[in-house]
């Protein structure tokens, strides 16, 4: 049975540390890099609500449904450049999802996402012994869908009229997953992606 507890994960290029209220200012600065809160298909905090964003994430952590991390780029002055989480944690069936992920615009399409997801997946499958890891994203967020697919996740389908966006419209949600049996091959691919010459 999954026992998801706060943990720091690092590979020398990025570090994922449990989110705390101490990270409010740094997350606000990261979101300002590209004014990401203006995108209706993401969960990036509005500058005026960054503290509330962190407080809500920590409340979900306390309820056992989410473990939020801040992402630190060790190749860029150890700067906080975004956030990611385990969420929708279902210990009884050893299932969790990875999401609530966003990065400062200047670090997108860099080493950060592959490194961070590899850390989360290694921990989920090899330490927590998850049977399945899932992802979900807005049907209109094509960049997110491509990023999830690059990780090796399989598209499960689309939940229509599934969730309210920040602007009040209702989104369709694209669901992806990766099973434990698929992990060794996906891990080999991600390690290749991570280590290939830049």
C-alpha cells in the first residue's frame, strides 16, 4: 500500500523539495517569468493569490490527497522555477497521479521536465511500489499533452465536460497513465533523453 510522505528528490540537475509557505515569494517570481497565470489551461498561481495557492496545496497534503513540491534548477543558481505534485493518491490500489506541474517560461523545453519527472517516477515505482502513475491535462493544452507523451505515458481517453477552468469555462480532460510493467522500458528511454549530449 502506498505510503506517500514528504521527501526531497535530486539528481544533481534539479531538486524537488516539499512545498512550504517559505516558497511563496519564489513561486510568485517563477510564475511571473512568462506571466503564466494568464494561460487558462494551467494551474499557475496568480501573483495576488500565490500564498493562497500554497495554502490550498498544503491543505490537500494534510488531507493525504496531494504531495506538492517546488522545483529547483540546480543549473540555474538553485532558483525555484516552478512546482509539481503527486496527487489523487489512492493507497488501497497503489495508484497516484503526477500533475499541478508548471515551470517558469525561460526553463520550459529544457532539461527540467525530463529530470523532474524521472525523479518522481523512480520514487513512485521503485520506492513507493506504485502499480500505476497517471496524468491528466486540459484537452486544449497541446503542449502539456506532448510533454506527457514524450515521457512515454499512454493516452487512456478523454473525460468530456469534466472540470471548471479558472475562467469559468468547462474543460474536457485528457487522461494518461503508465503501468509498473511498462516502467523499465520508459525508464531506459528517459535516462537516454536525460544523458544525451546537449
